[in-house]
């Protein structure tokens, strides 16, 4: 049975990964659709503003803090190797660390950086915008599922 500080750590993991899943789900289900419906110059400008705002402490604490918690859970799980929930804890950690945090670094951030280099009112921005929306949203769907599955795996480990 998982108890004490280890239990608290896993609950924090559930909450963090679940919160991130909620943010990503909101983007996948309605924010990106709304931005895509705008004229390209407005969509590009709005997304660039969102990307600047996202790297403020409130979101980054939850996003990167969850990655740290997931890494700690993985290390503690390897050290303690509990009788129950080991597989779920390791899967939950891997899903978040690779499917959310890692994917953000290799898929979403490079697209954000490319978009930030464009002047919203240019033809180049208008031409890139539909590709950006399609690709960024696709990878965001993956991050949403991975984060939600991570929270679910942690919950299963506690049962």
C-alpha cells in the first residue's frame, strides 16, 4: 500500500498532470478552433500573445512542476519498488515526461518560435497560419491524452 509522503507525492502528481490535461484540452477543443476562425493576422497575433503569456509563473509552475514531480515519482518508485502500483506509477511518469513535457519541447515550442518570427500582417504569416494550427493542434491532442492518461495511471496506482 502506498502511504505517507509517497501518497502525498502521487496525489500532487495526479493534480498537476490533471490540471495540465485540462489546459491542453481547452486549447484542443475550443481555443484553437476559435483562433483558426479569425483572419490569419488576428489569429497569429492572438496566438503569439498567448505564447508569451503562457511562460509566466502561474502556468509554468504547474507545467514544469508536474514534470519534476513525475521525475521524482519515477525515481522513488525505482528505489522503493512498492508491492502495488509500480507499473502504473512508471507509466504515468513516462507519459508525462515524454508525451507532454518532451513533446512540448520538440513539437509545440518550435512551432511557437517559428510563428513568433512572423509579422502577423504578412503573406508569409497568412500562408503559415493554417499549417501551424493543424500541426500544433495535432500535437496538442497528443499532449492532452498523455497528460490525462498520466493522471489516470497515478490514480490507478493508488487503488
